[in-house]
C-alpha cells in the first residue's frame, strides 16, 4: 500500500486527466482508477488511525499493569517482564480469548468470564475506551492480570457513557454506549470484501496505474494523446504547455 501522500498525488493526477478526457472509454477507465485510489486512501487513513489507537491502548495496558504490580500482594501472579527503562518488574496481562455480546439500539454489551477467579468486584476491573476501541483490564484478587481488547468496533461509542460490572464468580459485563441509536451487524468492524475483491488482486497499485495510462495513450487518437500530455504537464508544473 502506498503512503497517504503518494495516494493523494495519484488522485490529483487522475482528476486532472479526467477533466480533459473526451471519449466515454477513457472517462470510464479513469473513473474506475479514481474509485480504486479513493478506496486505498480510505484504507490507509483507517490503518494509520487504528495503529495510533492500538499504540495508545497498549501504552495504557502497560501503565495500568505496572501500577497494579507495584501494589499487589502475595499469591499467584501473572507472567512478568523487566522494564528496561525503570528496572521495575511489569506484570504481563493474560488475554481473554472468548467473549459474547448482544445489543440494544443504545448499547452494545460484552460478556466475558475471568477464569479461576472468586470474590471479583467492579473495583478490580478497569475499562479503557476510545471512539472505536475498548480494553478491559482485570486486576484479579488472585494476583493475576487479565485483558480483553476489541478494536476496531463496528460503530462509534461514547467513552464517558461506558461502564463495567462484575460478579464474584468471575462474570464481567461491559456496557458500551453507542454514539448513535442503531443496530450493528457485528461487534467488530468488517470490510466489504465482495465490493473490493477486484481491487485487492492488484498487488502493485502504481504499476497498475501506469499500465492503465499506457493503454489509454496507445489506444487514443492524436487528440487524446495531446490531452493526456497536457494534463500530465499541468498537474506536475502548474503551467499550460504550448501544443
């Protein structure tokens, strides 16, 4: 996948060519390429957003786990690692692999069970939310740390309206307040694979673009070739050539 800046440059070039294209075939090919680049732009922006959210989520998990390890007592404990900067032992959270969920128009509820845990209370649970992600940290009474991360969510949530409840036997219920009253088709966001199957087959977007432009140039008449040369020159230099 090209960078956001490279994709934006491609988008400007295609838009410039589309503004000069005269034949229906050329316009169709350029619109298809414009759609592909627009989709790639959205995916790259979403990838960068998700990457930032995951980094923030991971940092919050490490910080919370480290704070808990400094105050926990004896008994069984989670795996630990040494913080290379502070030298402090940091407790590593155990991921909770299974959960269930249901929803109403206003809330999505997530259900998870913490294993080998008794006397669990909401005070042992920490819920970290962003607009499209949630992380549950459980500082269990038995000294272990557990974690459940779900990202990206199928829809936006209101972090301040989310809450967590726990029962002594280890059952935890997370309530995620939706930013809009709606029904989600799933808890985790899914891309529309069918819509973009043909786009995924193009492994090298830049190569595909150049091949498309070359074919347009070879198949076009003299007027089309002059138009393409003019559009490329204007998009790169901002000047109008003498043709």
